C-alpha cells in the first residue's frame, strides 16, 4: 500500500450518513469510483477534489482491491 495509514477509507455514521470517505476529509470514496467508472482519470478527480492526494487515492483503491480479493478467497 502506498500510504502508511492503517485504513485510508473510514466510516462514521455522522459523516455522509456513514458512507465510506477518505480519512482526513469528507470526500466519499464512491466519488472516486464513479469518476474512474465514467472514464475520467485520477488527475481529473484530483483537480475537482484537491483535498485528496494521489497517494491516498491509490492507497484507497489498493485497500478496496485487497478487501475484494480477501472476500473472494473465502
């Protein structure tokens, strides 16, 4: 993982109704996924959400990938 943070995606019922957000800001992780799914680049996401960093965004994607592979391995 790119960042030395236990989890770069956090959930709090009082932040965006409990939707997963990037640690340190209130940007929902789903927005990054929507950008990428829509064909936008990571750079385009970062231009619109400058409070997020490339390192944290990549770490969040890696964390999501790892969680998916762990779930599929069961």
